[in-house]
């Protein structure tokens, strides 16, 4: 089995910006997805906080719009993509959010 990282790209909504009901719905939706992913879920991950981007010439720029990550284990890239089914982050279907998937290779 290989490990894959999901990098979440899109607008972030902090839990503090949600009503208690919206927060509960978000937690329940992710809980259902995590249960569905089961043993494939290696690291539920976390949202990202403050960020910066440092370039190879020493300059700093604004970091991209990555907002969090998750690590899963799957047989191959196709299986890792299939695990995104039901992922609440992709539920709006408005094209504003994406999950970028990369295989994590051994060093």
C-alpha cells in the first residue's frame, strides 16, 4: 500500500465563523467521511494557519490557497481518488474547492 496526501485548495471558513449548528453539521459530515474511509485514513490532518512562501532567490511572497491536508493509504492513485467520494470539502459543486492528491514516496 502507498500513502497519499490530500492537499485542500479553496476558500477557508474558520469554525469560529460558523453558527453552532453549522459547526455541528460540518463535524458530522467529516465524521461520516472518516468512518467511510476507515483504515485507509492514516492521518486525518488539520487545517493550515499562518503561511508564507520563500523562493529559491530568498524573496518572500504570499503563499497559495492551500488550507489543509489529510493522509490516506491506498493501493494506487485511482484508489486514493476514489476515497474522495463523499468528502464534504467537495460537496458544494461550485468549482471553488479542489483536493490535490500526491503519492508520498520513500526517501
